[in-house]
């Protein structure tokens, strides 16, 4: 996609309570500390229209994101309404902002580079469901019994996975 040539896009995916928002905050803080201008998009995957004060997008903003949005049930919390929103439509809006990096929380079915968070054995199905995985971060409750085909980090190896992800984010900036 042409947009990814102009702005680096990285997705963070995982099931509920896997640590997506916390990882997003870490990435935003690290990137902005390096002078990278960051925008974020969160998919409100729990059904219904997101509340006007989305706690996760607020956390993105507090971490330093220049532009934030949350989408759910056809509502993009930028006060823009239409029947439904596709990620590409939201990214087209973001293209008008001068951002270096767009971090996306959720949207498992999209095709951008992804970090996958695994908390339990049941979460392993994500590895077959999503595409363009660049690394996996797993919790101690996930039984990692054999090496995966992607770089793999324990959630407790923050320095290592942040170094890896910062290198990945800087690659096209």
C-alpha cells in the first residue's frame, strides 16, 4: 500500500487483557522520546460505540501520541460518523497529518506488520489467523514449548523486545 511507504505502520494484536494498550504506551513513549511523531488507532472490538472518553485512546494520548482515534460499531471517535469504517479509510484521514509512525491496536484481519501478544494456550490460534507477524511477545501463562518461526520475547524481556521493535519502527522512517 502506498500509505505505508509514507508512514510506517505497526499493528499490536492480541486478545482482551493480553497487554496491547500497555505495549502501545511503551512504544509511543519510546518513539516520541526519539523524536518520532506518532499517531494511534484503536479498534474497539468489544461491541458497541466507544465511549467519548475511551480510556485506551486517552492512555495513547497521555503517552505522547500526536493523533489518536478509536473505532467501534461504525463510529470513529474523531466525531466523524458513517455506516461503517474500514481501516484503510481511517488511514487515509491520518495521511493528512504529518506523522512518522502509526501504531494500530487491534484489527487482527488487516495486513500490516504485527506484534502478536499471547497470554494463554487458547491465544495460540492467533498465529494461524493473522498475517505479517514480525514478533511474538508471550506471558508466563503461555506455555511456549517449542521455538516459533518469529522472534519471540517474554513479556518480562522489555528491553529486548523494545530494542527489536524500535529498530523495526525506524526502518522506514
